[in-house]
C-alpha cells in the first residue's frame, strides 16, 4: 500500500455545487483529492480539470446510499494513497413539499442520502484516522440544521440529525486527534434548490390546501438575492482543515450568521413570523 506524502481528502457530492468547489480548492492547496458522486461523467471531467491544472485527483463513482460502494470508495482510496486525512461529507438531496404528501419511501431515501450514508462512510474512515492519530471529518450541514422551515421538514430533519451526530462524534474522537467540524451554508448559488423543487413536483396534490402557505413562504425568496457562490464555502472548508484547532461549527455567508443569531435572540413566535 503506497503512503502519500501529501494530505488526502475524500469529497462526496463532488460532481457539482459546493462539492466540486471544495474539491478544486483543496486540490489547489496541494491535497490529493478523491472525488465521489453518482454522476460518472461529471466526476471524470472534474478529475481531468484538476489534473490539467497540476493537481492530483481520483474519480470514484459512488452511490452513498449503497454500503458496498462506500467500502469500495475507501478501499480504492487506501490502495491509491495509503491514507485519509480529510473526509468532507457533502452529498445531499432535498424535497420541497408538505410532509403530508411525501411518500415514506422518499423520506427514507432522503435520510439514507443525507444521514445514514455519511454515517456509514464516517464509520469506515474513523479506524484509518485513529491509526494515523489525526484527521478532519467535515460534515456539510445547513442553516436548516438549526432553523426548520415549512415545506422542508424532511431535509431540515436530516440536517438537524447530522448536527447532533457531529456533536457527539466530536467528543468521542477528540482523544484520537480527529477533528469533527460542521459547516452550515445559507443561500448558495447551486443547482440544489431547482433539483429539490423539480424532484418534489410528483408529490404535490393539486387540492390547494397549502397554497397560502406556499405563497407566504415565497417571501423567503427575497433572501436569495444574498446568495453567494459555492467558492465561499470551499474557501471556508480549506481554512478549517488547515487549522489545528478549528471551531466546532461555521456558518456562511454573513446572512446565515445573522439568521442564526436572531434565532437565539428573538422570541420564537416572532422569529417564525419573520423567517419561516
């Protein structure tokens, strides 16, 4: 098994958005990057892009909901590089629909992708990092992990759960030199919202029962003008995994931090009226 002199990072959900931006940034920083996502063609394109710029990348198409593919991801990483220094659990999906209309099968899939998959991959990586006596596990949550919204109950629940898992895991792994960090993006310009909306369309019942709620929730669209590029989160992840003593959680962009501060300071009823 080869032993790399450069740090090695696995990035899930690397085919687009925050994941691809994080992969590019870490490669620029000198990391050897393992790209994991389902979309093979996009992964291969990103691998070629990073390599053409003088970086090192290995594309491993992976469905994070399939345990055998997670085993393969870790095994191929160790065969290629002999170590894992950073795991960025970024892959995720979401739905935008009243809970009443979402089939349990879809809810289970959302939890498999956003929670159980990252947990399973983390379990596979922990023994490697423990043997190294160091490592960073970066869980990409969301402001939604602390602020639940109507029409987003399932996605927000998965992010609430990853926050709790991270807090417990951090205490368990500190003795082994493994850092567990939560990143909480706010509005970021990616394809996520459009994919979530399109993927949820099949759930909706045209009975109009939730039309007023949908109309009211559209007020949050005004906040999307504050959305930033995914490179902002990539720069944040880069700074975190180079920090020997990072904070437990980071929120970005600035509006996300303001929203979380207001969540702590305002009466709950008033906050709900303003932000949900």
